[in-house]
C-alpha cells in the first residue's frame, strides 16, 4: 500500500496548474505576482496562492519571507524523494535503471 506522504505528493502534482507552477519554480525564487505573470494571467493571484499553499503543505516548495512578500522555489530534494517512492511502489523492476542526474547531458 502507498504511504500517505507519497499519496499527497501524487495528488499535488496531478493538478495541471500546480504542475505548471512547479515548472516555473524550478531553480528560481518567485513571488506570487511573478508566478501570475509567468502564467500569462490565465490564473489569478488568489488561485495561485491557493495552489502554492497546497504545494507548501506537502513540502514541494520552499518559502522565504522578505518583508510583506513571500518567495517560493521548488523543493527539488523533496520532489526527488517522492518520485523515488513512486518508482519503488509502482515500478520496482525499473528502480535499478534510474540514471543519476550527473550522467544526463544538459538540454540544449
């Protein structure tokens, strides 16, 4: 049976908007308004804040407070751990085939 943390991770990334937000948060710190801008205004600020709260609840984003502003970035370590758990749970025969990131050529 899948553990609760892995299930919450899967639910969090199953939403298309959260998936897109996570993509934008990879390797950068962004404010809510930055994210709204990156989403080309398709999603309003309250909705983005709601999605960020859901991601924060399962530790998929890290948060930094600067004055009245909150900045978010993707918690890559947590994503890696949760993806690993999904592999172990649903594709145990392929776990040994996972290629270390250091062996993957950067995208051009």
